C-alpha cells in the first residue's frame, strides 16, 4: 500500500491545463489532472499504488521516499505549507489544535491568519 511508503505528493493549479495537477516526488514522470484537487490527488495515489504493486510483483526495486525523517537527502529540513482561507473562528480552532500538539523546535508549526478581503 502506498501509504506505507510515505511518498511525497503535491497538488497545484496549472494555468496551462486549466486544472489541478497532482505529482509524486518519487515518480516524477507521473501526474494526474482534474478540476478537483482532491480527485487529482486520489487518482495519482491510486495510480502510484498500482505501479508499486506491479513493481513488487515483478521483483523490480520500489523507489524509496525522497524525504526521510523530515529531511531531504541533502540535509535541509523539509517544510510543509498550507494556505487556507478560513473564518476567524476556524483560525482560532486551528491555532488551539496546534497548541495541543505542542510542536517541537525540530518540527515547528505556525498558524497565521491573513486578511485576504482587505488586500
């Protein structure tokens, strides 16, 4: 199962295609497009899962994940960013949830609210 391998997935809007494009760091030649970012990601994860199953069945080596223990192979810490448009109440709930997790200095978490309507 792909989730056991902890592959790196990303989804971005493609102006060129007019859809969201999902990519997998460990399989750079693969991508899936869809109007929904969730559907693009789900399709790609299913595709990668099928490929990994086929590779294992034929005895081919399966790619190892690129990010290990929160660091890229060249030693830089990995950074994950999510930009969400939320209500002030949801922002407060997210901030409280992060405080409960008690992130360490090795894995800092910051929740910032930006007023996009005033820009």
